[in-house]
């Protein structure tokens, strides 16, 4: 029997909530542990399914992995398997992030291609062309991406687009290449900076983290390290939007507020009072909202632009805001599909290509809805919080891939949400 969420709308969210380590960082950091023989320790790991799946995937490559609460200890042997095509790998959406480390360490890799995703196609051309510039040959065979190299040599790489995944893979291959690699038009996301920090702690020489130009001076070997995963800015944003939509007062801890600068600015434009807390244990922000939010436009772009992962929350907010908002999605072509579920909740929404126009209404109306990916699912729950009656949200395994303790946290903030058997 499966479970779903039942969300009774109407409550004002008030209180404090802790943000966990970033999903989009932890898996790459675990993959980076492949680059050094010995035991690497990663702390602040979120309690999400992808972490044990990644642990299994690393075990299938020959590592020993111990998961203990929010700590992952990964012991990498001298000899690694280069075949990441096991069942464990197949289950992992982010499996592709072991490609760069395996090519760097073993000079060859066979990695199961990640399955299709409801948000749109995920091509790998930039991963391949980057590795090829470093000296590898790559091709697709029997559902796997294969890469082989005699040796990897530093080079100049221009990415067509600042892809996170391509930047990560090229970076993790280049740290053990001979000579200097320059990656231009590199992704600048905080999760990339987190990876660069960890690689440098391991003895890599990466310069320019957080800018569009990453310069990597290759080294012959890396050593294991201990590293703390940064707080999840997308989860942090989810709580910020929830506070505004429910006209609440929510203090969010455990995330660097500067990773949400643009999000918080948009929430201010919607009418919220936002306070940021920098550094130390208090790090985070507080969002206080009185009255109905005002409509604000959003455009998704690579960081420091508005993250595509936050787009469903922008849509959810717009459905109940005063006025009309235009939301533009520039990264994934199918990411508006979930708007049909918002329309079931009474949203006045229309899409045209990669633009959505949302005319805000006073109150949504509860209905059964289906989550299609992590963020769309969370967006539907936020909408349910502003709907009359009980909204049933199905396919919640998507949501739980990114939000440990989502229901518990919502309830702690005063929401009337329960998990029920379907
Ligand atoms: C990561 C995040 C995901 C987020 C996305 C964009 C993880 C596990 N996932 O995904 O949550 O939504 O960044 O911020 O970290 N592209 C190509 N060719 C390539 C690679 C990418 O055309 O070789 C395109 C994609 O189709 C997309 C854009 O580039 O339109 C950005 O993709 P990318 O940044 O690579 O996303 P992911 O790393 O897969």
C-alpha cells in the first residue's frame, strides 16, 4: 500500500525550521571521494534515499561505505572498478557524477546512463566533449556512457552553457590530469564551490571557484579529507515561499542566506519582511509576511539567477498573489507540466512555450494532485496549504527524495498535514 499527503489548507506557518545538507552537493562530494585512496568523511549528509543509493553505487565500485546518521565514511581502495553499470548505479539519477572521477582515477569508465526525467531531457554532450578535450574518447554503448583515455592532459574548455553536471565531471577528471585545464563558462552554483573546496582540501589546485572561469592545475594524487556539506538552498527557498504564501513567520536555519540573495529579494518584492543572519549557528534567514502577496515575475537562469528548482514555488506563490505574474523557464523544457496539477487546484494559469502567465486568485480549491518530481511535488504541497479543504498529494516518493521529514517540519510550523495510506 502506498502513502500520500493530505494537506488541509488555511494554517499560517509560524516557527523555526532547520535545513539539511544540500542534495545537489552531497552526491558529488561522495563521488569525489573516489579520487583519493583512504577514508574520506562527509558530514551534514541529508537523510534522503539518494545517499544510501550512492553508497551502494560506490560499494559496487569497490569502496567501503559506512553511513552513520548524517556522516558518510567512504574508504576508497587503491584499485577501483571502472564499471559503474550495476543495478545500484541504475537506480541513481545522479549516477553520471562518477564519470569524471573514474576517468580521472582509472582512465576509463563505463557508467549507466541516468533514466529519463519528468522535467525534460538531460543530454550529456558537454560532459562528453569536455572529457574528449582532456584526451578521452567517449561513446554510448548498451545504455552506458563509456570513456577511455591513455592519459588526460590539461587544456582549454569552453562550455556552451554553464551546466552543473558537465562542470563537475570535467573538474573531477581535470584535477588528476597533467598540466593546466581552464574551464570557461563554468557553472557558478554554491554546490560547485562546495566541490572545489573539498577538492582543494584533498590537495587539488582549483582556482576561480564561484566564477565563470575555473583553472585547474593537475596534481598526481589526492588525499582523503573531512568535509561538511553546505545547507540546501532549494529546501531553504521552499520554506521562504511557504512563509509568504501562508502569510506566516518562519525562521530558517542552516543555510547561507547569500545563496538565496535573489530568492529573498523576490520575497521582499512580494511584500515580505526578510532578515538575514550571517555565519555561525544562527546562519539563515527569517521571513515575515502580513497580508496577501503581490505578484512578482521570475526568470530561471543558472546561478546567480533564479534556480529552475525553485520555479514550482514561484508558480505556487503566483497562483495566490494579487496581480499577474510571468514566469520564464530557461533550463528544462518539461518543467511546466505540473502546472496542469495547479489548474486542478483552481489556479488561473496558461503556458506558452517557456513562459507561464499566472493570474492570482484569493484562494485555491482542494483537489487530488500528483507529484511528478521533487520540486513540483513540494510546490503542490505549498499550494495545498493555501487551498480550501483537504488536498491529497500522491506520488510523494518524489518529494521525499529531497525533503527529509517534510511532514514533520510542516506540522512543527503549524500546518495541518498528514501522511495517509492510499
Ligand atoms: C543539476 C541539478 C538539478 C538542477 C540543474 C540546473 C543535481 C543532481 N541536479 O542538474 O537539480 O535543476 O542542475 O540547475 O545537481 N545540458 C546540455 N548538455 C549537457 C549538459 C546539460 O544541453 O551535456 C543542458 C540541460 O539540458 C539543461 C542545462 O544544460 O537545459 C542545465 O543542465 P545541468 O546544469 O547540467 O543540470 P544537471 O547537472 O543535470
